[in-house]
C-alpha cells in the first residue's frame, strides 16, 4: 500500500497539509466537509501538490516536515523552483 502527502489550497488562501492512503477518497471527504473541521470551515479551492510514499510512517514524517515550512517554501513544491 502507498501513501500520499498532499497540500490543498483553501478558499481563505491558506494551505492544508495532510496524508492518506487514498488521495481520491480523501479529496472527496474534504470537499464534502467530512475530513476535518478546518476544511469544513474553509472549503477546498484545489489540490496543489501531492507526493507518493511507501509507508504511513514516511508519509506522517513528511507531512510534519512540510507543516513546519513557511508558505513560500510550500509553494515552491508545485512551482518547481528551488529556494537558495
């Protein structure tokens, strides 16, 4: 089984970082307001980025790492540019 770390943009301009073993199902849950209180309050605008990992442990560690990043560094993931 594989896992995905993802970043979604919310309608208030903020980003939500999470992980799941089924990205399609999880996006549907977020869109329906069933996934968490944050995405229930601030609706999904779009899936910005996701990364596939081999274990839940790796996905959880990567999620925690990305959550600690400032906004600009998160945006560099889908823009394809690097920070110096």
